[in-house]
C-alpha cells in the first residue's frame, strides 16, 4: 500500500530562475579563423585560444593581453567576422629636419633612416619606403610612396583582406600615423554573431581606423554592451580638441556613452583588451577604471617610442580619451571615461542595475500563479526592486539614501488596469562615485 493512500502530498516548486545577464565577458571580433562554421567560440584561458590561433595573429595577441591581467575574466568569446578588412596605414612627415633620425616600428622591429644635410619631405619618405619595402612584402603588405611631390607620404597596405600588422612611428612629432582602413561591414558581422551568441558584454576590435571604430561604436550604442577601442592615430594626441578631426574627437562629438577610446601608439599591445581583462572581473559599479596597472603594456612617457608630452596628455583629456602613463614610478590607466564624458564604471553599474531589476520583476511575475493588481501585489514588485537597490548599495555603486515612489492600485488608470500594466513606480538613487584627485591645504605654525 503506498503512503499516498494515507498522506497524499504535493509540493510545488516556485524556484524557477532566469539566466542572469553577465557583465564580465569580452568578445574579440576576429578574422583569422580557419575551418570555423560557427560564428563564435568561448575560451577560458589563453591555452584554448592557442589551439585555434597562431601566436602571430592579432586574435591571439589581444586574447593574451586580456588573459594576462590579475584579476582576469573567466571567459572570452572570439567572434568570426566574415567581412575581412584590408588594413591601410598612412605615414606622413611632420617635421623636416636636417641630419635627423626618423624611425618606425613594423611588427616589433625598428626601421630607422637619417635625413641628409639638406633634408626634404620626399627624401625622408623615399628612405623610409626603401627600408620598409622588403619586410612589408614578407609580412603580406606593400610599402609604397603616394601623394604628390613635394608632399609625398608612405602607405602600408595589406596585400590581402584580413592581413594584419603592428606599425607605428617612434616619435609623432617627426612622423605622424593615420590608419585609413575602410569599414568592411562591422555591424553586419556583429549582427550575425549575436544571433548565435549574445552572452558577452565588452567588444574589442582589431583594425581600429576611424571608419572601423566609429562603425563599431554606432553599433554598440543601441545595445546593452560597451566597446573599448585602442586608437593609434597620432593626431588623437598631437592635435588640440578645438580643431581636431581624429577618432577621439569624432567619438566625443557623437557623444557615445558606451564607447571608450584609449590612445597608445603600438596597436600590437592591445591596451583595450588588457583594460577589459583587468576591469571586467569587478562587480559593475564597484570599481574605477583610473589608476590600474596593466600587465604587458608599455607606459608612455617623455621619450620615444611611446612619447606623451604634457600638451598631448591634456589634448587626450579634453577629448575624453584614455591613456597609460607613469606617475611616481607606477604605470597607471587614466582617465576612465567614455567618449561622451561619463565614467565607464557608472555605465557598467547602470547596466547591471537595469538588468537585475528586469530579472527580479520578471521572476516575481513568472513564479507566482498571479500577482494581483492590488497594493499587496504592487508590494511584491516593490520588494523585488528594493532588493536590487540594496544590492547595488552593498556592491558600492549606489549610496544608501535612495528614495522610492510606489504607486497604489487605486491611483492607476482603468485602461492600464484592464491592460494589466503598472505605471508610476520610480526611484532616485545617488551614485557613490569615486575619488580620483584630492586637493589638500595645510598650515604650519611655530
């Protein structure tokens, strides 16, 4: 005889959960895959990445910068871009000086030439082209002289779509760099990737011309994601914000709240990936993106090859662009803002709070037979939201003096009641913020 003949017990479970939106995973938009049919793969270490990508590929280099940080994220997604870009650089003489050394670094090797006693722009470009022609060809690029005398310049162009190299001048006051790669269809590739895998938060791109970066930024702005871009164009640093037309200025003018750009001349170091690797592990809003030391990234200072004068630093600050420099012997990130001027940690904290409120309210509705349209039913929604606000206080994103306005059932319009829609719930919550600079005065007396 079964016990149910005496005690018939039925216990229902109301513990159904939701997959929480994550904020600790980056995605590299790559093009070096071979044999992939899927649009993305997820990795938990650089060892896994090495199984799919050669160490010379930009995907591996970016992933290595990402996974080399401490703390570091648990996962990285690499997305397959089907529309490959053709990489193009333009190198221009900024100052024509007699008997001056001019140098550029190509794939980690410095190539240096010296102008004669009667230097000209075209002479310097010719010398540079001769020095770079053979190594460029060996790496799948063409180094050519372009423009019209006496103002010629050097172009470095991928011989095939998808070819990648690192390239930068050692001193932007002598030679200036501009990446002119055409956007191959970044938004199209990203749209295809998120259809298959949307479980990532931070976008990293590998071909960061103005066209490519602004396309990725425009795509990201309408998504619950963020985008970090290393910019290497010399004018990001050397030209004042008031007259600039560079990438950093374009992003600032567009007032993108979900994109941060950070200037570093060497596009092979992937400081954007390193910053994501270093900061994504933090609970969104509990961190600040200023003052962090990055493993494997060279800081900029007063001398080549990573020169950063005080004027250039102020130009970057005026454009809301980031940089990596040395202060009191320590290498740190600065300033920690998105292009529109808001702090990156505030954007992340807001994203997490929004997601957690959506999830909490959805669980209240889905785990109940019915949430009645009464003050008690509204109270269930209120409790769920207050729980999210308290969590954000605990995590350091908000202060604890938030206020909440809870509507009553009687205050709702009949048409909304009939449609089962609740309106009028709102809250005001001060952001905790962070201290980056302290001004201190003191008085010494006898």
